[in-house]
C-alpha cells in the first residue's frame, strides 16, 4: 500500500451512520494485540482549547527528556500531523505500512470501524512501536464513546472546558455535553478540570466522586506582563517571565492549565524541571490559533468555529485592536451555530467576505452572506478563497486594516497558500 492509497482507504470510510459505542475499536485493537495497553496516557477532552493544551504539554514533556506521542485532530495542512512523536509527524512510509496492517483486521470485522477508529488504532500501533514514554491523547468528539476512550492506563484525565457544540451527537444542554466529556474520567486516576460552568461543574464533580478520582481545578489567572504580536510574557505562581509564541488572549489561560497538569504529573513521579516548562512553552507551535501569517498587511488566521471559540477570538481582536474595525474572511460548516457566529463578528467588522470552505458540510458562502447583509453589514460572497484573500490584501494595503480569517479550520490550507501567493502585493 502506498501513502496515497492509505489516505484513500482511510477517507473512504465513514464516521457517520454507525452505532455509538466502543465495541468496534475494542474489537479492532484486540485483533491487533491491544497496542494501547503498552502505553501511558494523558487523556484530554473539552469543547475548546484541547489542541493548544495538548501541544504545550507535549512540548514540555519532550523538553523533559521523554519520548512523547501526540494524537490530535483535525489536521491543518497534512494528514500526518495527527500522529506525531516529539514534534515530528509520522512519516509517509510508516503511515502506509501501518494502515495496510490495520486494514487486514478491519476487513474481517462485520461491523466495520469508522474513519476515526481506524486512525486511532494506527496511532496506538505507531506509538507502541516507538516505545513512547507517554502519549498526549486528544479526544475526537465528546469523550464517553470516543474511540480514544478504550485506554485503561490513563495517568491523568483533562477536561479543558464545556460549552455547546456537536449537539447532534453530544446533547442539547451543558449538562448532557458535560456528561459525555466526563466519560473519560477513570477510576482512581486524577482529573484536571480547567473551566467553570455551574451546570458542568456539578456533573464533572459527580463523575469524579463516582470514580474515586481526585479532581483538580484551576482557580487563579496568569499575570500578563507583555501582550503583542510577538507573543505573550506572563508570570504564574513561582514561574516568572514565561513566554509563549501562541497569540490570542486565551493562550495564557491554556498555558497555566498545562502548568497545573504538569504539577499533577510531577506529583505522580514524572521529572519535569522549571527549565523544561519554560522551554516547552516557548517552543510550542500550534497553527491556526490566532496565527500571524503576514505582517504587512497584518493577516491573522484563527480556527474558531463554535460560540465559545468565536467569543474568545472576538475578545482577542478587541484586546489587540481596541475599537478599530478589521476585515473578516469567514466560512463555516452548516451544522455550526453560524447565526451566532455572524452576530459576534459584526462587533469587530463592517467589511466581511464570506467563502465556502472545502468540505462537504460547508455552508454556501452566498447563504452565509445573507445573514450579514440583513444586519446591515457590508458583505460579499465568493466560492474562491484565493480571490477573497487577494481582494482583502489589496484593500488592506489601502486602508491599513488588519485581516482576520476564521470560522473553520478547513479553510486554513487554502488561506495560507493564498497568503503566500498574494502577500507580496504592493
């Protein structure tokens, strides 16, 4: 099997029209010899912040000398990003080989595994082959029935936060969604809960008590010293002048959540020094999270795509630019709360370009633009992301307006390619 054949096979399998549950992934991994049982995990669920949290934690653990697996989704530019060890994504040949290996078992199953279950099994096999000391494992969707939740050697469960998203699968209320996220809490294993929400708090606390899990929360905030487009410098507890390149008003919060996780791991016997924490945070790279793609004109890409994420992105824009309006390029999936997203974006922009992301679930740009036009905001729609970026850059050079792209991670690849192509316009 070649790399292209492996991707074709993986993407040919549906994640939908299947019964929720862990039976398929358990059967598949059992036939493979249960590679996940050879590994130790930090298991991370949450509506937002999972990716940044996982990237920072993996970076710190790498700086501490551990062999660290990192499993995340979705990918931004290349599929292989989803499975990485010490910051290096799986190579094409290994992905092809392991996909062929997993396929032989999947083909024998009556109830075939989903795409996400296949990828999870491939990741477990790869991490086990490479003798990872620890794997930072991000849930794909929810927690309780997520394929990652077959693991039985969790050393720390993390719930970054709970808000409304994926209601078709997780429930329509905060309590229902919190119950799905709390499903990753394991018996006699510590859990870090990084947010505050009265409805979610009660559910998560009850799950922790039921599982005799020591529940840790984050009750304080970082002291931000410097906040600009080069990054953020902050103090937290006894840690001074910590620096993160990741932009966004929410990233220092993600960082202190990671520090709390690190302290729990240290109490569990892991050796992680202050220098590893400082260097790990400083060296963390995580794309499409309020990422500066271009300096002149200023062009930011953010993957915010649900109400909580959009709130954070809009808050960040206001902190960086005050009352100054920005130009927005936005595209969304039709199963998202795009009316709420549109309403929030009008707080920071009166010049919006709607595009259609490259995904079957995408909301057509014209339909999306109608919401903005009804609210009296200048808006145009185009199916061509290249044209949107070119027009925004040309206009921004004249008006000195920053450009923000957001609404879906599925736009990122085309956005960055277009910025690279048109960013030298003068």
